[in-house]
C-alpha cells in the first residue's frame, strides 16, 4: 500500500467512530461541491460509511469532509460563502443555516486538522454568526477572507487576507486585521505578526490546481460531445467549432499545467515536510482507533473483546449524537427566540401605526366638526341680518 492511500485511510479513521455531528437531518442541502480534485470523502448525517465526493454533489448539514494527499475541494454554501479545503484536511459542517429574508445566518465549522480558507459573504445582520472552531481556537467573522491552519495538536494559525477576524481562546480575544497572522498556542495565548508572503503561495497553488481540474473537465466534456455529434453525423458542421474549442482548451491547459508543475517543484520540500507532519499528526490521533478497527474487521478479537468494542463504539456514537442534538436544540431555540422577538416588534409596530391612524382620524373628525360648526354660525348670522 502506498503512502498516499495509507495516509488517506488514517484520515478516514474519524468516520468509523464519531459519525456525523447532527442527528436531526435537514433534508435540504446546505451547499454544493463546485470543484473536487483527487480523493475527497464525505460522511453524511446518519450514514454508516463515507462516500466519494464528486463535482456538483450537494453537501448537507452535519457532514464530515476529508481530503487525501494532493486532493482539493471547493464548496459553495447557501449563504454565498466559499470554502477551500486543502489536502489532508478534515472539516465538519456542524451547523449551516441562512435566512436571506431576515439577513440572519448561523454557520459553525469544526476543523479536526488541516487547512481551510473561507471567503465569507457580506450583507448579513450583526447578530449573525460565522465561526471556524479548532481544538485550540475559535475564529469568528462577519464578512472577510481568511485561512485557518491546524496541523499541530498544540497550535493553530489564522491568516487574514481581507477584513477582520476575532480569534479567541479560553476567554482571551484578539482582533486580527487584513495582512496579519495570528498563532494560538495551547496555554500560550494569542500572538500576532505580519502575514508572510509564503502564506499566499499555498493558495496560489490551490487556485492553479482547481483551474487545471476544471480545464480537464471541460476537455472531457468537449471530447464526449464531439464523439456524440460525430456518431450522429460525421459531416455535422458543428464538429469544426467543437474541435477548435477543444484545441484551445487543451492549449490553455498545457500552459497552465506547466505553471502548476513549476510551482509544485518550488513548493516540493515544504509540501513534503507538511505532509510528513500531517501523517504523523493524523496517525497519532487515529492509532488507537486504527488498531481497534483492524482487530475488529480482521477477526482477531475474541467474542468478548468484539462485544466490548461494539459497546465502546456505540457509546461514542451515543455521546456524539446527544451533544449534536443539544447543540441543534440550542440553535433552534435561539432562532425561535429571534423570530418571537421580531414578531413582537412587528406587532408593536402595527399597534403604533393603528393608534397613529386612529389619532389622525380623530383629528380629521374634530376638524370637520369645527368647520361645520363655523358654517352653522355663519348661516345663523346671515339669517339674522336678513330679518333686520
């Protein structure tokens, strides 16, 4: 087994025991995978095993997404925000809810390890929540472009490319502005520094890799269409245009691939160092479950050990479900309170407008009454003058 498959297997260990974080499944998708390159897996709510994620697949609240070595994925959420998930990364879409009509949203992402870049959509209310949580830090934002890296169990890093991010840890908070980077160490507090240039290189590589992937898709679609048209009519006039388009796409892809390979060569040492660190990190956190799963599936356990392992895994799932249900209920109660508050405000507004209309109508009636009284007085005076 090669290292890439082995490391992906280690990354997927989290699927076998924790499961999805939300048990009350929302049937509506909360986003779509706009680009998938390499081996990317998703564990959907209430699913027993992960499945491969493909381009244009919907993603649901409570799903866990895992990318292998050399794999990348972009996800467009329903609020308009974009997630760029780097290689060897695992992210839980714990809560994803957006209400465009009330300009409110609640997005909670949990990153177990790896690197994630987020472009958050602007235009939502101040009460909206969008945060990325790692075991050592919380990054809360409104509208900004930032990246979170968690590749060590004792430290995470937040890079802000645009806007502001509030980074928190154990009661401490620090505002990180555009062009700044922050490190959050377990028990070491929060430190800030200027954003280094090499922090951009990874995302340029990500961008070029996704561009190459999309060009490959376009090339494949054009080839299929050419074959289909040629099978229907070898003399179809559309073939010349399609073949010309395919030639242009292939040429662009060749040029883009050369740039991508040059950047990969430039980043080779850093990428290998990072991959080695991530393998060690993932294996350290997954070794106990890996051994347990290997024995369980390989039949190396006695019936008593197997039963105990099943009970242990069931207990883990039960605790995860209870925690997820509790978080889900709190979120729903919070949304319900906000709706009740808005309803009360609306009723108060209607009551005030009704009272204002009543006061205006009363004033108009009084004015008409006074005017009629004046006219009566004038007619009375006129009659008296005629009698004289």
